[in-house]
C-alpha cells in the first residue's frame, strides 16, 4: 500500500491540507485504491512541541514514505528565533535528507482567471509554464558561508555559489525530459557572462541538449533578460531551467502571472523521495477563518498522484474538476472578482470533490 506522510504545518496549511485529504479520499473511492496516510508535526508547530522544526523521527518517516504532502510553515510567531531553528530550516533539512534536487513549479493561467492577473489578459491568456529549479545545491547550500568579524570591527557576510558537473547534468536531464513531454522547448537561465559557475552551467546544459536531447529546442537567457522576457512574452516559454536562487525568483514571478499564489502547486522530486507542497505561505492573518484558497494544495495532490503513483487519469480528474469549478464562477477571496461567486476554503473543496466524482 502506498505510504504518504502528511505534514500540514502552520497557519492555513492545516486547512488546505484537510481539503486535499478529502479530495484524496474521493480518489480512493473512485478508483478503488487505498493509501496509507500518516500525519506529523512540522515547522512552527514542531518547534512549539519539540523545540526543532523537524525531528529525526519525522525525517525517518519521510524517508520511509513514498511521498510527503506538505501544507505551509512559518509565521511571525517564530521570526525572532535563531536562524538555525526557524520553521523554514525544516524545509531545507527535508529536501536535503530526501535529496529532492528538482523542484517543479507549473504556472498555468486558467481561461476563467485571465483577468485576475496584474498583466493584461491578452498577454497572459494561454500561459502554461513549468519552472524546473535545482533545489539542493547552489548558493543556498554552498560553503563557506556565514558572518564573521573583521579586525577593523566590520562584519563580513559570505555565501558560496557552487555546482558540480554532476549536479548540473541531473537537473538538466530532468528539465529536458519534461520538455520532451510538453512542447519541446527549454529555456536555460544563467549569468554566464559574469559568473564562472554559470559558465559551467551553460556549457553543461548545452552538451546534454546536443548529445542526448537533439529534438528539444534550447535557448539560453541571462537571468536579468529572462526576468524581463517572462513579463514581456510569457506565452513563448515552455520549460524554464534555473539554478536554486534564480529558480526561486523566477518561479515566484511566473506565479504572479496566474493572479494568485493560491493557485500554484509544486513538486520536489529526487532519487530518495518526493515532496509536494503548495507554493503559498502559511498566511497566519487568515488562518482559521475559512477563507484560504485550497486549490494550490489540491493541484499539488494531483501532482503527487501523477509523479509518485503514476495515476495520470486521477490527476487529470482533479485538474479538470478545478477548471470546471472556476468556469462555473466560484472563487475564494484571493481570486474573487465582481460577478463571481465567493466561497470559503471548505466549500471550494466540496465543489471540487463533487466534480471529481462526476467526471467519467
């Protein structure tokens, strides 16, 4: 029986995860299948209970599971803690432990929401982008790092951007393989004109594309130009490949094209496991008010079914249900517009489940 470790986390994480688990239950009944689901504390609530954002026991359970489904972590309550024990450090530890080196962040503009974007509808209509971000290397993990005192009394901060050929090769292959299943175009983002490590990045990606994926159109863009073009001509992008930091930035920029972070799922995959989480934060200001948007979490569940359990049809049922609910005019507060029907977190979940059950 497939094992799923559920880590609802903090704030609205518990609310949106609850909706996702109900959707998963509907899939179990529809497809006559069963998942072994276990829930554990993670993030701020783990700090409150155990003094750390993730315990060794939870990390072990994650390694023993087929997939990890996350909610959201963090909040002002824990912002003044030492950096090493803040909720977000639990995420880094989990990613490192499971070696989930590839973060997949789709950004899709649904026809019903094209006017919810801050850009003009004709610019974003039809946007369907997959950002593939390297997740376990680069400047977020490189050493040396830290803040030191200089003899003159000043402080010096250091972070190191480092990649090996092997790290670049594996994330490049992942991006090329995804592009092969989509529209066969890959845009690799770097800063090869300034940074030597990015020169290695470009050279390696070029070689992998030439030798192993000649059927994929490959373009290279510097990060500053890529950020501009993503706003100027978003429909021309298919798969975007980037290192940890540039991918972090561009995936949020791509998210804004859709109109709301509450619409965006993500998957972090690797050889040792997979982590699925909506890209939004814990939003403690609206937690417990039944106004959060659960769609990102629901779509994250669809990604889990597709990438970890090869249940493509079930994933399509969920994605189609979301589209139908939006087409019928139902909206949570973050995507509400005059003339649409405003619903809460729980009701949005019920509407999606109803469409999942009805779909052939």
